[in-house]
C-alpha cells in the first residue's frame, strides 16, 4: 500500500527507479551536483531539474557515477549520445530554411523572406538551432530568448538552458500551450574565494502587466488596436546566505535584492520593454498532452542503457580472462624469493616454459563460451534499444546497408523513425513561426520594418530519409506537364527530395524566365 502512495506518474516518472533522482526530487541529500534541492527551487520543479541532471550524466558517459562506489568500474560506450545525435540529425533534416507565405509571387513577401534570412545568417541561427534542439532531444525542452540590440540594429538571439527556466503557469491551466504571464530565468553563481565574492542567486524576470497605473493605452506597430499590456524586465541578484529567508524563486524579497543595469545605464527594475509579449519561446521535444514540458528521447530507454552498460562491463571482464586465461599449476618448479623463501608471482608470457614433475599438471579456465554469450546478450539489448528508440539498426550503425535484402525492405524499416520525426516536428509546428513573428515585431519596434500585419514565416526542415531523386524529378516534371502540379509545388517537391535548391522562389522565377526565353 505504501508503494502505491509514493507512485507519481508524470513526465519524468521513468527515472523513479534511480535512488539519486528520487532523493533529489524529494529535496533530500543526494549525489546529484548543482542546486537541484536548493531552497529557492520550487517543489514542483525539483523532479524536472533532477531529471535534467540524470539525463546529462547519460549523455556524457557519467551515469555510473550516480551509483556511487558500485559504478566505479562500469563501462559506458556512448550509446546515449549516439541516440541523441541520430535523433537530432533526422529531426532537423539536411536543411533548415526560412520560408515566408506568398514569397513565390509576392515582392513584399520576398523582401521579408530575404530580411529574415539575413538575420538568421547574422545570428548564426542554424548553429544555435543545433545546440538548442540537441538540448531538447536530450532533456526534453529548450528555450530561445530574443532582445533588441541598438548597437547591432537587429534582434539578437540566445539559447537558454531549460534548467534555468521557471515559468509561472496560470492557475488551473489545462492547456500545455497556454502562455505564462511571468517567466523567471534563474541560476546560482558560486562563491569565489580568490576575490572574496559571495555566492549569489541571479534572477531575470519577464512579466506581462498593465501599462503604468493601468489606465494608459499604447498602440504597438504590429496592431491597430490599442493595448493596456506591456512586458516588464527585472534583473536582480541575492546573496545565497540570505535566500533561505527570502523565499522560493517566485517570492524572493525585493528588499534584499541588488538590481543590475543595462548598457544604457537603465536600472533593470520593472523596465518597460515596450512589448505586449514576453520575448521568449519554450520548445518541448514532444507532444505531451496537457503537460507544459516535453519528454526526453532517452527517458523510455534509461533502464535499457543501464542494462547495456552492465552487459558491456561484464563482457569486458570476460574478454580479459579469455585473453589472459587463469592458469593452474601443480608439480612445477616455481621461482622462490631467496630472502623469504616464498614463491614469487608467476607471469604468463609468450614462449615461457615451466618444467613439470612426473605428476605435474597445467590447467586453464576457458571463459570464451561465456564471452560469446555476453556478446550475444549485448546484441539482443542493442536490438531492443533500436526498437524502443524507433531508430533502425542501419541508423544506429549496427547493420551494414549491404546486409539489407532490398531497398524496399530498407524503406519499410524507416516506418517507426518516420512516425517519430513527424510527431517531433508537430511539437515545433507553432513554435518557430512564433519565434519569427517576434523577430519581425522587434524589427518593427526598431523602425526597420513598417507598421502593420506581418506575414507568417516558419522554418522548413529538409528531408531526413534516403530519397530516390530520379523518381522525384520525374514525378515533378510529369505533374507540371500534365497540369496537376503548379511550378511552385513541383519545386518544393524537389527541395523535399534533397535537391540543392537554396531558394524555392528564386528557382521558380529562373524557370519561368527560362521558359519565356525558350518560347
């Protein structure tokens, strides 16, 4: 009965079997590093932070450290990191391209698309996406933060560790997409004995609230309707030795805070950002129902990874005894220590000869059969890992493409992977358009773009499965010739098949010019 009372089913329940995770989530003493169980961390966030730490340990081949002394000799060969990297590669596809609705034929939309692509190049968007999305696949979530830079005259983009992300969700929220009205970004800065600096807790808060006293209205350049809402920014820090008396992250005492300033000398204490939205986008890794947070791609295979590490460890030990077998000698003349008269340790070397007496015997312990069984067991675990992660053996590198009976059989093996990637991309379907909408609004706020409605823009992920380009080209050509496919649709079909077309709209324009010249 007690075990049922302790059962908690949530996003991170798959790690409940780990004592270190359970202790950290309950705020007890734990081997997990960092501030998982710090007093300022809200109770509902402790399980999430503990899960992040455990998952990061798997990624860096340090999960055995959570076992204490029992894991000192545990082998970990990078299986978790391989799963994360391969999942990320197929999620993002071969290309990531910004696309604006109507850019195929509308000059204004083409100009907007060109501006967003220039911004993406200047802010190294593809590089930041690699880091952010890998974090999402590994931990379950990632966070982007935007701000207007007066010096650069463009929005600047940062990626935020989800362990620093503490949203204050609305009371009674049952929709995972419901946007929080207040978000904290908080982390600890350890003390520095060399400079005498104390340990501090830093908290950056974005909060939506009424303008001024609540009666002021403001018309933002992206809307014709006056608004009474604005976003306030607060950046403060507290000494860690005073945090216990100040409360948790959402109730820290302003009286003990030290407020920071920006480059213009403005004190960041409820600074009005002149925005009616929080310039932060949280991206979950999976579609997770009513849960705000996503699920890591490693959660479902955590126990499999532990079993695989244990099997690899046993296999390594068995290989050691197989390569250097245990030898038993009787009736042999062994070297003796002249001082003590005790036999000296015997080392087995190639070419060594032991003289045996009339009844002398030499026997060895053969562990090759056990080694073969262990290797077969490791192979079975890898097959199960491939099934549960929905990554085919050819993707994980455990099967050579030459061993696949046919291309059709290979294509069928990608079915589970295809379903997984489609689901993961669905979880991001509304998030990247939201990010690019914020970028356009910040450009309007900076006077770069004119006031008015902004066209929908998104990031299109490229192909992630092997494609038959000859078949795709033939299909596109026949579709256009028969009049059942537009030229724009045909070009997008070719882009999806992996053809090196960087700009679909420009490609359509070039094709039309070529057709007109030929005519």
